[in-house]
């Protein structure tokens, strides 16, 4: 006789699939973040229920968004890449060397 079902094998090291928030979920989360960057648990529960997401995924979204905001605030401006640095510095400072007609022979 065959068993009615096969036992599910639990693998604690198996990776779970990530679920990316949809565009409409992202808009709702982002608009809430602009008003309240750190919402109360009740607000998070309401958002999760309205958006069809788990409470944990809403919590993680807000945590990641706050980290993104902090990283942007503390980010140092990156220097512009240039092929010829001497010319770029001269151009930016306004000291572009001019040809001297007396030196031409």
C-alpha cells in the first residue's frame, strides 16, 4: 500500500525565495515612509494587511529604507572621472594656459 503523502524534508540551510514588493506596494510603503520613517507596530500591521504582505517583510522594508537614507546622507561625493586630470583641474580653476605668440618660431 502506498502512503497518502510523502513527508516533507526540512533543510535548514536551503535558501528561501525573496519576494520583491510590487510597484503599488512600493508606492504605498514609500509614501508612508515620507510621513513616518519609523511607524508604530500597529501601523506596520495595518500596512501589511492592506498590501497583502507579511508583517516581517514590512518591518524589513522600513529598516532597509532607513539604512538607505542614512547611507545617502553620509555618502561622500565621488570625484568625476577624467582622462587628463591636469587639464580638468586647469579648466575647473579657470587657469587654462594660453599659447604665447612670442614663443612660436
